[in-house]
């Protein structure tokens, strides 16, 4: 598991509190929601590729994400070569 730490100024904290958000809870919700959406997209890509290539689909999302990266079916944007 990875821990991500962010630093906010007092002004930024007050801004979030003004809109009724607990800064810690808000940040956790935003990040976990975005991660869930990304995992869903990877599962979708993996399923299409696996069906096209006759590959068995793993039982869990964690296994699918791991195998998707291992097979090169998905990449981080920073790992993609640009020309």
C-alpha cells in the first residue's frame, strides 16, 4: 500500500472548510474515486484484449491490473514513447 502526503496552506484549508469539506476526507475521496475509475478502465481494456486473444480472465481486479501491465496491454502515460 502506498501513502500519499499533500501539504496545504492555511488558506487552502480554510477554502475547503468554507465549502463544507474536511480536507483529509475530501482528498481521500477524490483520489480513491479516480483510482477506481482508472481500474475500471484497465479491466475494460483487459477484458477486450483477453477475449480477442483467447486469454483466461483472472478472478480479481487486482490480478487483472497486474496482468494487464505484465502483458503490456496498458502503460503509464509517462512510459509511452512520444515521437
